[in-house]
C-alpha cells in the first residue's frame, strides 16, 4: 500500500471533527445521555480500529475503511434502538441517515482503495470526509455535548 493511499484513508476518516452543540434547548435527559454514551463509545472504537490498522493487522489497502464499517453500523444500530422523544425525531433521523451514509461511503472507499487507484481513492476519501462532517453536525444538533467535544485525531502514517 502506498503512503499516499494510507494518507488518503487517514485524512478521510480523520474528518470526524468536534462541533459545538447547535441547540441548547435540548434537555440533558435519559435519551441524550444514552445517545451521548453510544456516540462516545463509537468514537473510542474508531480510534481503536485506527490503532490496529497502524500496527498492520491487515495489509490490504482498504482494510482500515472496511474495518470501520461495522463500528459505524453498530453505532447506528444502538442509536436506533433508543426511544426517541417526540421533540427530537427529526434530529435523530438525521443522525441515523448520516451514519448510514458514512457506512456506504466507507464500504465504497475500501473497494476503491483495494483497486490501487490513488486518484479514485482520494476522491472517495473526500466523500467519506463530507459524510463524517454531516454526522458531526447531527451529533451537535442533538446536543450530544460529550461526544461533540471529542475530536478524533488520527496518527500520521510512518514511512
């Protein structure tokens, strides 16, 4: 795997950025606390997956993004299992759809990366980047303060 491919993958996934909560009127109730906990755990799993990837557990170029798909899928599944208060149905649906989009974009990235085309990999990595930005906006819209405050910073690949 070329250094450029690794860098493209890490830049794309590293796009999980912390945003300030958008709406302070959302209460810090049982739903918000549970959703926040699920989000934080997912971010921990993303970082753990990145660390395993850097240790070279799977040399395939698309392995890192492929390994992230079940992490995001679990996040979405656990989040969807929560009973959403009526005043947050729209925001919860936005997060669910955003997470699903990240799953799709990550799967596509793994396929493109495995083909070895650096330009196509970088283009798809940008799609992942955009999708993860939407997830962070949805996290902020639900006022998941603790999760929104946790930035995922990926290590630079070593040459």
